[in-house]
């Protein structure tokens, strides 16, 4: 028995919409209908087109055909596995006796007994099932959510096709629990929020990829948290203990004596929390007080006289 490529017969892609299948069928029916067609073998072509349409226009037949026919080419020798349809139930929308008789042996073998006795297993009705596909989306969270955990309302837009195959954007809103310690790139799985299943099978999952919104102070890299820390010249020169405020709580940091701008200090375990918490990395930025008063200018002039300091000495050769 030869495998029939119903998609090729109708001239549509394997992901064609119901509307595209309907349009393709009508176009070919006008071309090959025996009452009006002048094409050679119009009746045989029309029979083949009707058969392809009977399968691809029926969602259940189409799913079964797609599952069973993967990897086969038109005209290739085809033998369905023994009892391939055992346990399949097609909601009673099987092929009519007329269809099974009029169409090819290929059609009759696959669909001639849909909904009949072979649609039952052990006297108990079981249904042909296909799990829904997983969906993916990227969501933007605040870094603060990673420290405390939260429940956030997230709106997603997804393309949806209507019965005519037209695609529109549909918005849905979900309440999502953000676990403490979530980091950029992490996937939050929402079970059953993906594509609906077929034949009573479970729906797919919704996979949310976490990214953080830009923050005025912090930058996350994995679980590490980066922060530019301004310090006064005397804190950098003499050493100091300063308070660093974090999204949750804070930490006291010792600035070593003689710290220069650009030096990076690491505080272990004070980044994004988790089983292995990240670190807090502080980039030191020495800021000068403005010389905008007479007293401030006098202090700077005294420093210039009293300190033998040339910041460009190492650049000279």
C-alpha cells in the first residue's frame, strides 16, 4: 500500500490553517469537478482531493495522520503498525461507510473503523491523546523580587487563530509566584498554562524566562550583584567602615586604607540569595568634594602645598 501525502495533494504546508486548507480544496474542486473540468483524469483527481480534504479538514483525523505518517514520502510502501489505532477514540466522528468505500485502501485502513470496536480497549473507552505544546515568554522583574520573592501579575500576548485561520493577538493575565533567589536566565515553569491538549491530554506548560529591569544602583550577573560605591577621598585614603544598603537589609563594609578608584571589593554571600548565594561586588569610585566655597578652596590649596603627590609620575619614562 502506497503512502499518500495529503498535504501535497492539496498543495498546502504541514502547518496550514483550517482556512488555508478550505481555500485550497475549493480551488482544486473548481479545477477537477467532473461536471465542469476539462482536465484529463478529472474524476480520479477529484476523488483524491476529496480524500485529502476529508482527512485534513477534520482535526482528529489530521492529528492521527500526522502522528502515524511522520517520515514517509509520497508513493513509499506503507504498512501501518499492527493495531495502531488500539485505544484511539475519535469522538464518534469516524469515516462514514460511504467514505471508506469510495476512498483509497490507504484511507480505509487508517480511518475506516474510527469510532468502531477498535476504538475501545478492554471494553473501556480510551482516547487518542496528544499533550499540548509548551509556550515560552520572557518576563521582566525587579531585582528586589529576587531577594524577597513575590507574587506578580504578568500580562502576556499570544497569537491566536480563529476558525477562518485569521491570527490575532490575545492578552491574558496571570498571577505568578516569583521564588526567592530567582536569577536572570532562570526558567519559571507554569504547569498546564501552555497549549491545550488534544483528546483530554494535559495542556503544555508555560516557560517564563526571567530577566531583570534596569536598576538605578545594581546590576545582576548570574547571582552576583554589582554596585558602584562612591567614597570620599579621606575614606579612601585613611580607610573607613561604610554602610551599603541592599534590596533586603544592608551590610557594613570596611574600605581598606589607600583604596583607589576602580578597585573592586567582594563581599561573599551578599548577592542574590540561593542554595549557593551570589557575591556582592563593589566598584570603588572616589568622589571629590566641590571647591565651591572659599574654605573648600583653601583646603585644596593646603593639600597641594603640603602633599608631595604627582598623580602622573608613573606615566613618565
